[in-house]
């Protein structure tokens, strides 16, 4: 079941932050990229292309896809694949919230997308887990487990973790049977 969610239009401080992040990433600043990144920055969860398109209806679908691709390639957003064969997008966990421009250059670090997600089985919303789950100790433990299991010299490059269940909204919502 897909739950319709109203997404507020980007306030100017998120737009200013998005424009600064684009500049720091050496990405050409366009109105579409600023708007899409600002929208992602203000959301506590990942959004599908459809949700973004409904929110930013004045952007055509191709422009929206191109902006999302550009933000993903620049490391400012990440693309989350889902078992329902749709993608969701979120501002990268490593995209800092800029407090002022003097802090910006020292805060922006491009690192691989390495965090987990929670997917609600009822409403299909996806939330990024804030905490970096992949400490070096956990990676070493998983690597050792792989070596014991596979008896091969495999090397972990990326960990994709999705926890599934019901989000807080769905847990408290009345049963719709």
C-alpha cells in the first residue's frame, strides 16, 4: 500500500545550503538541482521519483531524472534500490548541514554510501539510518565470516543493509482490513 504524503516546498535556508553544496562539489548550479537537493535535504526519509515529481510538479520528469542523476554522481544524494523495483533518493548521509560558509569546505567529504535503511512493509516508505553502521570492526567481522563461509579470498567493497518492519506511523494507524 502506498501512503500519499504531502511534502512541503523548500524553505530558502535549504535552497541556500543546496546551492553551497553544489558549489563545493564543483557541480554546475541550476535551479532544478538546487530545488531537488533542497527538497531532499529537508526530508527525514528517502523519496521516490514519483513523490518528488508530485512535489515539484513544475519540473518535467526528464529534468528531474537528470538532476537526481547529477546529484547521485556528485555524491550529494544517493539512490536506494528497493525490492519493489523502484528507486528512492535521499540526501547523502555524508552531506553535511552547513552552519556557515566558513565551515563548509572543511565539512564536505565525499565517502561511499555506507549506511543502512529501514523500509516500512505497510506504507513502503524508506528511511535512512543515521548512524554509520559499518565501523571498521563490523567490516572486519563480516570479512572474517565471509572467509570462513566461502573459503575464498573475497573482499567486501560495499554493504547494503535494509531492515524491514512497520514505521511508527503505521504501528499506530488503525488496521485497514
